[in-house]
C-alpha cells in the first residue's frame, strides 16, 4: 500500500497540470469561434458529457450559451501553432 502524503493546497494544482490543450469550437447563426482550453474533464460516457471551464466574458462562451453545444478537439504537436493563435 502506498504511503499517504499531505500536500499543501498551494501546491495541489500541480496534480492537474499540465493538461493537453484542446480547441473548443462553437457557432450560432453566422458567427463561429474557436478557443484553446486546458480546464476540461469527462463527466459521463453514456451519454457523452464533458465539462469545460470557459471565461463568461469570451465570445466563444456567448456562442456556446446561444447554441447549447460545442466541439472539443484534442490538439497534437502539429496543431500547436494554431492553438496558440486561436481564441478571443
């Protein structure tokens, strides 16, 4: 059995990062946007549900709220530059 080790809350965030960058896309009517996200998790397999942390001041957030849906695409190293320049 592993030994239990206390971790200070100030250092606990390191257990969750780094995370793989994903691109979150949303559209509504003629508007579309994509933004990089790192705070996301799987909530359910059936039905497939993901939770994502999005700044409510972002344009992408507005599109997600209006449309009720979004796409989440995991970024590989070939897409790193696209992820760096995307977003609001």
